[in-house]
C-alpha cells in the first residue's frame, strides 16, 4: 500500500505525515511538495517526496503514479480551487488512486456560506470520479483565534464580532491526526464526517481561555470594524489582515459552523483535546 499526503509542507499536511508514520511503515508514505526547495525538510525527515502543483495536471499525474490512497488537503488559494481541485481529482482517477480523504467544510453540500462553494464542487467531483472517499468536513481551526486570544490576554478584553454564533474550535494538529487515520487504511471511515469539537460561542471560548490561563477577561461583542481595530491595536496587525481575521468571526456569527460533530471518538480512538487544553498548547508554542 502507498499513501500520498498533499499540502505536505503546510501545518495540516506536516502534522498528518507525523501521525501517519506511527500507523504505517514510513516507506509506504509519500509527501507532495510544490518545489524541491520546499521538499528539502521533508526529505531530511525521511519522507519520499513527489513534486507537483495543483495548477499542473501533468505533474500531478506523475506524482500520483503508483499511489493507492490520497490525503487531499484543500488548496489555500480561495477563488482558484475549483480548477485546481478538479486537476487533483482527474489525476487521481487517471492513475488509479483507490481512496481519497478530502479536507472539506461543514455541511459543504448544503451550507450557504461562501466558503462552502469550492468544497461542495470538489466533493461532487470526487463523487463523480467513482473513487471511494471520506469527506472530512472540518470546523474552525482554533489557530484562527490565536491573535484574538493573545490580544485578550494582553489587554484584559476579549473583543469579537462573532455574536452568539457557535463553532467547534479544534487544533489543526488534532484534525490532521484524524485525517492520517482515515487515509491509513487501518480503520473503517464513513463517506462523510462532520468534524470538530462540541459547539461553543465566543463567550464560552473566552471562558475556556480564562480557565486555561487563570486570567479574567471582559467579553465585548462588537462589530467587525471594532474587532479589527482591537486586533490592530493589540496584535500589531496591519488593517487588511485584521479586517480579514475579524471578518472571519462574522462567519461564525452567521451560523455556518454551528454543525454538531460526528462521533469523533469512534474514529480517532479518543475525543479531540478540549478547547481549554488546546489553548494551553497553543500558548506554549
């Protein structure tokens, strides 16, 4: 059996590789990188590396040759992912890949969130390919909230634009461990998993931060502009970046991420780390 992990130099892909080598022999694992320069660190860690870009169908077909199972990490270029992901699926079908685990978005096929569209497209492409699959419909990375958490601890105020919206915040490394188990072939996974921690609001997230750090925080439910200014003032973010981060909080407010998770313990072998434990781990890095 051969397994290939795409996006292998990113946070999710690199964490998945480390988990995967605890499950299967490392000589069965391949990592996909976009260049030899990016591949160097992976080679140093003993991984076999294939070079390809989601934009280059020919390179993908060469990279997927002889691969049985694919952990397909969604691309980072929002707005360009439909053609890129179609290239990945087409190459997988042409080269005889037998299984794809794809990192998707909660309720991608029915969600009204703009973020869901490209994931829904990709899920449909995989279904139409006839390749066996698991759609890992991941909720929000807790890492997305690190600037907010650090700013709150610095200022004593937890200023957000998430209203009463809920999310299932989970560490990226935890989500990657689940992805590694899915693609390993050692466990039975369903075609679709809604993935995340139990749902909570930003108010509850602030309480978890207080519990993890022993701090007391004043929680302020604000608009996006105010939340952005808070990040600019306390995290030193440029306005454009702060606007994007604060704007992502409004996605939580919309309810798009208020999706009850599947039975994660059944597939991971344990529950995800709690948000309190995850906050502690994030702040220790």
